[in-house]
C-alpha cells in the first residue's frame, strides 16, 4: 500500500510517499530544512518554526506526490507525526494532514516521532523484526526502548535532562560552532585526543537505565570558560574527542545493563545522532561482541524525515490504529 506521510515536529518540514507491504520502497522523501533560519539564533525558535512549516507544507506535499509519480487517488493512508515535539510545529502538520484526509476520505494515522525514527530501519533492513532493543538519540530525545512488536514499545531508560544531540549542540555552540554543531563535533572528534580531558559520565549511577547529560555538558563548558578567561587556547578537536568518548562510555555502561535485563538478539540505533560516525562504530562493535545483530539507518534517514513516519504509519494502520476526529497534537508523551 502507498502512504503519504508528513513530519513537522521540529525544524524540518517533510513529506514522503512510501510503498509498504511485501516490498518496501521510498518513492519520494522531500525535506525542507529550516536550519539556516534558526542558526541565526543559535537554536530552534518555536514561532519561527511553525510559520516556516505553514509556508512550505502544501508545496512540499505536492512535490512528494509529483516526485513519486502518484496522485492523492493512489494514496491508501496518510500518516502524520502528532507527538512529541514543538506543539505549534506539530499542529501545522496534523491540521494539514487532517484536512487532506477528510477532504479525500483517506484514513489518517497518527505517528509517534520516536517510533518513526526506529521505523526508518524497517525501510532499509527487511530482515529486522521485533523484538529488539533500540537506542534512540536525537536533538530532543535519548531513550533506551524495548520494542516488543511493531506497535508495542516500552521506554526502559531515558535522559533526565538534556538530550544527547542537545548536549553535542550546546558544547559546539560554546566553541563558536554554528547550530546544530553535532555533525561538526563528529568531524573534530576524529582529529582529537580522546583522553585529553577527563569528564564526568552521563550514565546515572543509580541502577537505572537513565542518563543525565547536563552535568557532563556543564563540566565541559566550565573548562572552556576557564581556559578562555586565562587566555589559554583550547583544542576544539580534543574537547570534541573527549566529550564523544565520555558519551560512548556512558552508553556502553547502560547498554551492558540493558542487554542483561532485556536479552534480545538485535540492537537498533536511530535518531539524528545515529549519524555520528563514532557512535555507529561503537554500537556495531558492541553488538558484535555481544552476539547481537546491529541495525542503523543510512545517514540520509537518521535525521527528521517523513519516510520514517510513513514506515511506522503502515504498522499502526495494519494494527487498526487509525485516528478518530478528536485527534490532536501533543508536545510530550510516550
Ligand atoms: O532526529 P533529529 O533530526 O531531530 C530531533 O528529533 O531532535 O536530530 C537532530 C540532532 C541535532 O542535535 C544534531 O546536532 C544531531 O542530531 N546530529 C549529530 C550528528 N548529526 C546530527 N550529532 C552528533 N554527530 C552527528 N554526526
Ligand atoms: Zn527526530
């Protein structure tokens, strides 16, 4: 079946057409990024995001249909992200999808953004099937999730404060790297000494599978401010490498505990930060050492995009999870 999907939870407006069923194909996946606009402010400005989504949503939806070579008559369901995210931004996508679905009498499916990130893997890894353990890391989320079925998810660990991507971006920002600095931190980390700075772990030491990135982030920002005040030039590469190493060690600690508690044979990585080359290699090696199969989307499907929302919409649809007329968007929610 063909699904038209829409994503507008943060600073990317995206529309896609995916073919799901025995064969899985991305027929189009149009992403309009607002990054350049928000970079001027050092982070996402919610009101600007909503307005920018409204300006392009209709255009990119028709572009997605045209690129896929289909019309609305060919669409079997419309999937849209309705949580979690910036409420104003989400509402633009939800209301647009709702009007389209109602006017054309097409079933509407609401998709949880995090489930969408995980589902990006189904588009490219046909052998991946639940149950599995997933680490979802993005600008707004850091969660360890046990996926017991295509539509059953249990969050077993989460960040108590900043998300992993957010902490990469904030450390980058203090070093003068434009928003979002995650990708540049990745590049710099490859050039630096990962043992240059000893930093506090982001793995909470409380027996849970939870993380806290704010202490690590503040610690490193203090180091940077101190060095700046003393006029000592700091090596951005070493900062990026040490920070990344600490993040990986923290993930390793929680993953070891997680696979003991939830012994699955597959490990999945997803979300914007899954584009990070160090995290990808680390996870691959971790899975290999522990006899697990490892899955991660190609970089083109790691960040926010509508194709991943379409993939999850398919599983929600076949499980009967279509939206009623009382549908809404929610800023938070599991
Ligand atoms: O999934 P995503 O596009 O948006 C959210 O749902 O939040 O994730 C965006 C996040 C940003 O924080 C960005 O800096 C980070 O993913 N990111 C990276 C890399 N590429 C993107 N972080 C570290 N290394 C990367 N290579
Ligand atoms: Zn995301």
